[in-house]
């Protein structure tokens, strides 16, 4: 699949099991999912990235999703769940995976619970590790500033910020020299709609997962490294993350 990925150290791959990153648009889900991938060797499964890849390739799903994403609304559950099911069936998800931007509705969360209970990871090392849901909590005031200043590498997927994490050379990816792009939904009017959508449809998930006991919260207002450390601490503290080779 031709979507940006980070290189992961497969020798350090660990059976983290399934991880969900919750948080408002701009909370830092993608930034942290890449750091989890680099540290624990498990893939980032970003539904936003997967959908943007469908749009780029002009697939039937991409054609349906494009206008919806442009308005800052959610793509229908059935379409997104089908896409996620296919991605989680790939071999690199056997030890665990970080879901970035999924689930986003209670119906998607119920679907995921059903798939995990039905043995999505059946026979795999990560099977015994319960779902961990990490909510990156942040004040809305910071989000617009973060999102309007975001720039992304279309090839390696690196995420930059003109204020907080600028590239060394303006407009150019440090990693592979590609020209950086601005996401179409990062204009202020669409950001406002995305935040409304988040409040209405995704915020209820924090209660859903709190009741199930899977929810942990980190402070999204810290630096990227502070948040990454808090997430690593959560994962290591679970005591059930064991080092395994990818072989
Ligand atoms: P998606 O791509 O998931 O967008 P989003 O949820 O709006 O989240 P973002 O990617 O904008 O933010 P992020 O939390 O990843 O932050 P990032 O790390 O980039 O979804 C796009 C669209 O696809 C949706 O609107 C919807 O239409 C559709 N969709 C996707 N999933 C779906 C689903 N499950 N169901 C239905 N529809 C779905 O960071 C943001 C900026 O802040 C960057 O510039 C970064 O460098 C900077 N930054 C990050 N952390 C920090 C920090 N600690 N300090 C300072 N700056 C920071
Ligand atoms: Mg993202």
C-alpha cells in the first residue's frame, strides 16, 4: 500500500497488543503513533492516512470519502470499519498496532470490541494483551494554532510544525528532501467543523472506554517528548509488554 510509513525497528518489536489513541484533531495522535512505532516496533494504523491514500488513488472509497473529509465530517462507519479490518489482517499487526483516529464513534468502538473478542489476534503473541486506550487531552485553544501550522511530507509521512517543530530548510522534509504539503482540511473553517464533529461523535468514547476500564489519559499540552515519555511509561507499567523478536 502506497501510504507514508515510518521505519520501524523490527528487532525491537514487542507484543504491545492493540493501542487506541484518542484525542481531538491536532492533539498529536499521528506524532505520537509514529514515536510508538519507532520505539515498540508496531505499526501506526491511521484511518486518516488510509483514507487520504484512497482519495489520492481515486478508488471508489476515496471518491465517497473526499467530499465528506473536506467538510470535516466523518466517513460512514461501515466503510471505515471495512478498511480497518483489511489493514489489521496484515502480518505486521500480529504483535500489536496503534490505531490513530479510530474508533471515532461508539459504533466503531463496539465493532472493534467485537473483532477483538472474536479473536482478531487469534493465535498471535499479542492476543493476551488487553486493549489500551490513551486519550491525549488538550485545550481547544492550542489546536487551531497547531493545525494551521502543520506541514506534512507526502512521501515519508513526517509531521512538522512551523512553530514547534519546523523543518531545517523551509518547505522541505529533513528526512527525504520532498516538498512539504499542507493538508486540505487544515484551513480554519474546516478545523472548526472537525472540532464540532469531534465533540458530537468522538468525545462520548472517553466515557465508553472509562466504563470498560481501558482508558488512560495523558496531558497533550506538554512537549512532544514529554507526551511520548508519558505514553512509554503507561505501556511499560502495564507489565505485560514483553520484548519479542519479529521472527
Ligand atoms: P485524521 O487524519 O485522523 O485527522 P484528525 O483526527 O483531525 O487529526 P489530525 O491528524 O489533524 O491531528 P493529530 O492528532 O494526528 O495531530 P498531529 O500529530 O498531526 O482524519 C481526517 C479525516 O478523515 C476526518 O476529519 C474524517 O473525515 C476522516 N476520518 C478519519 N478517521 C475516521 C474514522 N475513524 N471514522 C470516520 N471518518 C474518519 O499534530 C498536529 C500538529 O501539532 C503538527 O504540526 C505537529 O507537529 C504538532 N504537534 C504535535 N504534538 C505537539 C506538541 N506536543 N507540541 C507542539 N506541537 C505539537
Ligand atoms: Mg493525524
